[in-house]
């Protein structure tokens, strides 16, 4: 079945579908809190810096997933196998995973504005290479890996949003900044359409212009860096490696990293690979596959602030106890590779649920690593990006080995089962700690 028959496809109908879904989800998020209180929370901090953080992450996320959005065209030009396709779309995620930790440490030491501008400049240089310098598949792999610099924006945007707001509004602020992973929507909706007349190299050139404009806007919006508060209060001379070593001695870092590897890894990994899946499994065109992926990305992006807001009110662990079992069921159902319309619906639901989980998990980060937000964000964000790297890589390898995409969906299903057990254990430990405090107080 063609996408035109499934969702009444056309450029106009795609806009209606995306707009309608966006309005419904936006209305739902606003309905969860009084609009006046929401505006008051936004104004309680430095909102231009929040806008700058959102813009940095939005444009960077578009750059980060640009390879995934253009993967069908690239694969056809270079005649790639299933495993080569998986490697191509996975490499930007690996690059982001490798860079998030050093960028997070650099952010803590130097400041978000300085590091953020440097990161945008690095993206511009890589896009320039993609525009005018790629002639072989190895060149393309190099561009894909270096575009991981865009994925490191995560370690800039979230700490910047958090530090710009008081503790009671940090969950909302980080959720708003992180909702800029809606760059997924823009990348997958527009890049395939632009690639038809311009080619994928021309799309890299257009993206270069967007990065340059964003660099100027970021410089104007974000308040100047104040590095003093970012130094470790007990010893300003402590170096980056020593601070990282101290951070890695905290068990909660590994707990949150593993959870974020599942939620963010699922979100970005599936978003990167879905165009290939819908092209190879259902025979859709580049534009049609991109439209479906944009729908998925829209759901996951818009609902992320809602995840942070719900976690503020209900408690992150409480929400995660229900979310991971739900994802487990959905992934088992979709592993049966149903027809196009059910597959579309399930894909949107799964990616949306992963996006919601991103906001919930990161609410815990602000509570537990406030004075090391940049470094913690870098480490946990790296774990998420690493999860995203592994997922499309395994999809490609399993497809080549078995001839089916089913095994690729079973991997995140198993991880959701493990995450469910982890959350239950953390909840039990938290309750025992609270009980111990009550008993100590009573004595």
C-alpha cells in the first residue's frame, strides 16, 4: 500500500497532519497547567537564554539527523548494503556520544555561550565539506562521523536552560530546551523534499546557511558566561579529568545513563533508521518515508516538555514505572511487522513514548547533579547517543543476516524490560531510604 492511500498523501495534507497533531499535543501540554502560571514560570528566569538554548539545540538536531533524513538518496547513489546503511546513519550518533562528555566538561569550565558558539562553527565546517568535498563513500562516512559535533549541543542547551532558571522551574525549562529535538521533524520533512531538486549535497549547503544564522542569533540572545560558579566550590583548581572521575564514582550516574540510553537511544535511533525501513520494507519514496518519520519526530519532540512537567508534579520514578512496560508491549507488537497503516500508528506511538521518557529521565538529572550539570549532562547524554548509535547499526546487521527488520525491534524491547526492573529497584531503594530517615527522626 502506498502512503498516498494510507494517509491521503500530498504536500498539503502532510502539513495538515503535522499541524493538527502539533496543535492537539500543544493543547494537551497547556491544559496540564494554568497558562498564567506557565508564563510566570518562563519569566522567572532569563528567557532569552532559554530561547538561545532552544535554537542551538533545534538547528543542531537538524544537522545531527541530516544523514538519516538523506540516507535513502545517499544509499542509492553509492549502492549501499543493509549493513552499510545502518553504519552510515549510526555514525553521527556515535560522534555525538564521543563528544558529549568533553563538551559537557568544557561547558562547566568555560561557559555555555563560548562552547556553544565553537560547536556551531565546527558544524559549519563539516557541512561545507559535505556540500563541496564528498566524492566517495569513505568521505561520506567521515562527514557522518564529524556531524556528531551537532549531537554534542545537548551538553550545551540543557545546562544553559537549567542554570538560567530557579530550581522550581528547571524541569519545565529543560523540557522546553530539549523539545528542540523537534529538529527531527524539520530534517525529515524538508530535507527529502529539497534533495529532489537540489541533491543531498545542495541540502548540506542550505543547512550551512541555517547554522551561520543560528550562530549570530545565539551570540545575541545568550547572556555572557560567568565561569566562576562553574568551578568546583571545594577546589577551583580541580581539573576536568578529576571532576569527571569524582562524578563517575556516583552510582546514580550509571542508573540515569542506562535509562537515558533506552529512552533517547530509542528516540534518535529509530528516527534515524525509519526512512530506510519504510523504503525497503514498504516501498515508499524518499519523501513519503521522510513524512512518516517527521510525524514520529513531532510526537516525540512536542511531548518531551510534558514529560518534564509531569515528572515535576508526580515524580519521575512513578511515571517511568508505567512508561517502560508500555513501550515493551508496543515494541513486541510492532516486531510482527504489520501492514503500513498499523505500522505508521505504532511507530508514532513508540517514538512519542520515548520522547516523553526523555523529559522524565532528565528531570532527575537536575535534582541529583545540580552543581555538575554540564558534566553530568555530557555523560548521560553520551549514553543516550551511544544507545542511538547501537540501534540502527543492529537494525542493519540483523536485516542483512536474517532478511527481516523484526530482530531490530526486539533489541529495544529487551532493554525496556531491563529498564523496568531498574526503575522498580530504584523505587524500592528510595522508599527504604525515606523509611530510614523517618525512623531516625522519630528516635
